[in-house]
């Protein structure tokens, strides 16, 4: 109110008991995320507690969730999709360089603004949610299982886990369908563990084969077979962009 600045608040539900461990982790994660300063990452302004309720104050972004654009099959040109992909890689790579792994990359955590700039939301929230208890942990897995890396199900995650999730989001952006379509968590878990998603080239024959290859590499079950980092993935996406521009 002093600065007359519209902001967004993320508040932990009143149904969750705020233990000392949760409070410590919440503030630790929020402080780490507040150090991130990148045009493709939502800025954290403040953190606090009011009558036992923990909250984060962050930049208010006027944009549309990628989840909604995918659900509506929005009229995005290939150039627009590639721009989204390149920006997601840039923002996440910056965070990885700062030692921050997102752990919950999904279409609902990516906002597209009118000017074409994207913003990534909710860094650190997955780690906080994991500290809350079995009920929340189960809810977290069920809600994001279509996009998490196989090793995350086993409780392990590093920057390569985010790369898998990025690939899963890009797969859906390019084909309008998620890579894994199990009807329940058990089926999804089995698909994550043992199955390969249908080839993007078969689903969308008009896609450049190089682009389908980039997504396929990002989604390898073995983390060592994915890109070394998202800067490398971004370079290959830019090569596809240049190729399409030259053809045009």
C-alpha cells in the first residue's frame, strides 16, 4: 500500500498446520527464490507471516497460463511456440546456475504475457509442499505426475529433472496432448517408468524433425541421456528457429 503497487500473494492454506520445520523451510526456499532476478522469472518482493499464515509477496503478472492456451488450442504460430520454449529454457537455466531447481514445471506454472514474454512461477513451492505431510505430498504427485521426471517419483531430483519436465511441457505445447495419458496415478506411474510417449513426428507430421528430436532427448528416462543443461537445449531450439526463418 505504501508504494501503491499491485502485487500477487501466495498464501499457505489454513488447513495445513504450520510446524517449525515447515516455517523454516518456507522462509529458506522463499529467500533463495528472492535472489532470482531474470526477465522470465516472477520476482519475489517479500515473505511474511500473519496470525500463523505464511505468505509470499510477488510480482503481479498480467498474462495467460500456458495450461489454458493448450486447453483452448490457441492459435499460436510455430514462431510463438519456439519463443516460449526458448524463454523457458533461458529462465530455468539461470535458476539452475543459481543452484535453484524448480521441481514442478508444468503448463500452469508458465504465464504468457501479451507482449510475448513468459514468466515462470512457483520456484521452491514443491519443496515446501513436500515438507507438509503425506496428504499434501500425495496431492502434489497426483497433480503434476504428467510432467515430473521418473527419478522424482523415487525422491531424487536435480537440474536434469527440470529438463525432463520442460520436455513434457513442450511436447504438450507442440501436440496439444500430454505425453502420458493414464487415467489414474498408478497407470501414469507405470507409463512414466516403462513407456515412451507417441512420437511427436507421428502426431504432428508438419513439425521439423529436429524439434521432435530435441523434445525426445529432453524426455529420456535416463537423466544422463538428456541435455547437459538448458542452455544447450536453448541453442538447439534457436537453430530450428533460424532454419524455419531461412525457409520462410
